[in-house]
C-alpha cells in the first residue's frame, strides 16, 4: 500500500489504472449511473485547490492495483475534518484490503490532527440501512451523518416548461436581476459571490456534522473555474443580483463541452439567508438550465443531490421534474 506521489499523478498509465478500478467499483450494481470520463477525471485530480490538500493512495497485488483512495483535507476552514473516497476492485473484496486502506487513511488524518473523518456511498433506497457498504463502514467504526437523495432530470426539457417556472418565480423577485455567465463571472461580482458560496456549508443541512463557513477567496474561485475548464466542462453560473449588483443567489451547472459525456452536473443552488422567499432559487435554476441546454442539443441528463431534510430545495427539484434514483449515505467517524 503506497501513497502516490506527484510523478504517479502525472503518469497517465497509473491514473488510468486508478480510474478503471474506481469505475468498476463505483458502478457495480448501478451500471446506468453517471460517471465522469477519463479526461474529466484527470482534469479534476491534476488541478490545484488552495483550500484542500489531496493525497492519493493505492494498494497493489504484484503490479496490479487492487484498491485506490483519495483523502481531501480542508486547509482554510473546518481544519478538524477530512473527507475520503475508497474503492476496492470487485474481485479483490473480502480480503481485508478495504479495512487496511481505511486504517491507513485514518492514520494519516490523525497525524494531521483531524478529529472527524467523513465519507459517503451511493445505495438503493430500500437497502440504505442494510447494504454491505453500510455494514462495512459501520464495522470500521463509522456512523450515519446524513442522507442525501440523488435525483435525475432527463433532457431536453421543453422550453415552454422552463418558461413556466421562470414566469412562476418572476412576480416574487421584482427588483432583482437574473444574469447568466459561462466560466468565470465579471470581476465586480466575484467578491459577493465568494461570500455567498462560503455560507452554503453552514446553511445547508449536514446531519450530524456541523461545518464552519467555507473560506472562498477570489483566488480560490479562479482555481475552481480553471479546474472545471481542465475537466473539459463549462461552468454555467446564473446569479440573482440586487440593484447595487450584490450576488444574493446562485445556481451552478457543470456542462461537458467537447466530450463523449452528455451528463450535466448540478452543483450548488443557494440563496442568501437575507433574501429568501422571493423565488430566487427556482428562478436561477430554471434560467441556468435553459442556458446550459442551449449549449448542446445532445445533452441527456442533469444529476443532482440534496439532503432529504432540505425541504425548500427538494420542492424546487420536484417542481422541475427531478426524479429520485438512489441515496447518498454520508458517514462520519470521530478519531
């Protein structure tokens, strides 16, 4: 079992082994689920984020990679926490490999003075308490933190239906303007957008774990925009602005540009706590969907997930026709 260094991260063959193993493991029993392309994977893993430290681990049987994991440790906020993802190749399970990988990750996190380690796994609704992945996590000392429901929206959505949502929200947000930007937003909007994005970790339901406000600086925002570009995606950002052009609501979609992928990833949709009740969530989400859908006529799906206790966002998703497909079970261990 080794921690992969910068040379391994830059080696396409090593990263192909990692990607292929992860794909086999993640899609077992859920073969139709969206999964990023190899190019998207490389762009994400090889990009910088000054707010997180990324460490990659792999276990080998001879020359064959049989397990892989990534640990992200927060650097600017929530420095008591780290989050990891772990996969064991399908034919190599029940050999103690997964437990050994978890123990290694926990050792690294504990040496870095992290007291909370988090992970998650996608499960069928009717097995979210009994599935083998949940049982494995609990055997390693992890307990339930939160449930998020994964929902899908088939594309294309008829434009007249999108207009219905826009018209429904419009009378409630008189005085605000709704504007869409691709990739980065104008410089004069970055600071207030960063403030808004930082509040999401505090205001969104997170179950048993409390998060501090995220530190999102203009520099880090620029890094995130560059990461999306490196993944071969365009970042569609629709914002709600006050008359003095402060960002008070946003919705983000990551749209593949020149790729075999036809899946759009819905990231945050969030309204500033002082500007709720004006239909800005539905408005930004609908306008953003229209803009993203117009970029390619072969897009097939939007995928998103929200805490099942987030009644406001769940209602918007249901209004727009997002259908629940599985549950993301979030787990935590106190070291």
